[in-house]
C-alpha cells in the first residue's frame, strides 16, 4: 500500500511540475494585434519558413511551409497557405476548423526542416524535432520555441487549377502529376509574439 501511495504522490508532483513548466513557457508570449505586426511578409514565408499545425486535441501534425501570404478578406486580417494534397497536414486541414502558424529563429532551422521532410503518418515528428508543444485556449497546438504564433480559423479553401496557371514555372510544376496544392485561407483570430 505504501508503494502505491508513493507512486501516486510522485505522479502528482511530476504532473504539477509539467503544468508549471508549460505555464511559464506560455507567459513568454505577448498577445498583439495582427495589424501591428512588423514582420516582413515575404521573408517570413520564403526565408524563415512557417510551421503550420493542423488538427485538434491529441491528433495534430506540423509541417514547414514556404508558400503563403497575409492580407484582408471580408474585412478581417487573413493568412493564406498552400498545402499539397499528398501531405498528412492536408487531411487535417480539411477536417479541422483551425490551424496555427509558428515562426522560429534561425537556431531552430534544423528542427523546422525535420518537420518538413518527415511524415506525421509514420512517426512522432514533434518528439524527434525536440520542439515543445503547447495549447491555445481553443485547443490548437503551437510551440514554446516559436517567436511568433498566429492562430487562424479556416474560412475558405480551393484547389489550384493547373489549367488556370499562366506562369510557366508554376504550370511546369503540375505538368506530369495529378497532385495539386490546395489554398487554405484562415481568418486570424490571435497573434502572440515572444517577449
């Protein structure tokens, strides 16, 4: 009986310590207005990459993306991203209502590259990357190591139509494949920056 009591005491202490750590990590972020961001909207996608995470609760998946942008749609600030239909994140984006975008400093480049080259269908990418997942109040996943977190609600999606692409480089990308990218537009609900 004493061994069982000690086990439950240890488990309770461990759980409290983990919750305390996550609370401390969450306080490193400061909520801000999307329209007050000073990030370069081109380099944050192209040079720094974003990690998009889709899914709810325990079933979620992150991947790096370099296609996207920000703007205004129907009077609200939005983020637009493009995901190929062969990716596991694509499935979760289709099924879910929300997604997050996280930007990281250069020192996390190898972790974000890992998320872009491995599939969440095959392994626990988060564990292997070394990133620390946290949850927003809406239950969406972001990472303690991020410097910028953008939480979005999906408001529109549509497949790119290869026959409508007028750019030669873009058209060539889809010449010998049936796989296409889907555009997902998310209304920006929350933005947090590292303090």
